[in-house]
C-alpha cells in the first residue's frame, strides 16, 4: 500500500502536475510527471472519474494503481510528483495490464533511475 507521505493530497499540486508536467497516454491510464527539485520522496496522485464505473469499480482501480505505484516508488527520483488519471478502459483491466501501462509511461518519460 502507498503511505500518505508518498501521495499528492492538495488540489493545487494536482493541477500543477497535470498542467505543467510531462504527459504519457496509454490504453488504460494517462500519466503526468513533474520534477519539483525538492528533497523529498516521490509522490503519487490518482484521478478516477465516474466514467470509470461505480464506486466499487473505481475503488478497485484506485487500490490496484496504489499497489503498482508502491512497487515503482524506488525507481522514481526524489522530488517527482506523478498523477495518474484512469481511463474508462481501466475498469476491466487486470493488475498486470495496469502495471504494464504505468511502468511503460514512467520509463517513457525518462524519469526512471538507472
């Protein structure tokens, strides 16, 4: 699970990452990343609209994305904020498909440590 210090919690931070960050789109999610330069751990945020499905489906998708990001946390540089927006196709996606989509976007944006 992804602990609170590793999550984006303020709306202004979400807006900043989505508007100014680099973006990578996939079939299941759209990932936005912004390096802030602060000396803190990477943070992740999730946007899951009602278009994804019912509350049960949205919470399932959110839990899966949190688990994917907890695994990816050591590979993301310090001071980086990542916001993941789930697309309606993520409702039927398996954990492996979500993981592949998120990890591909993180690697594509060039933010992975060697």
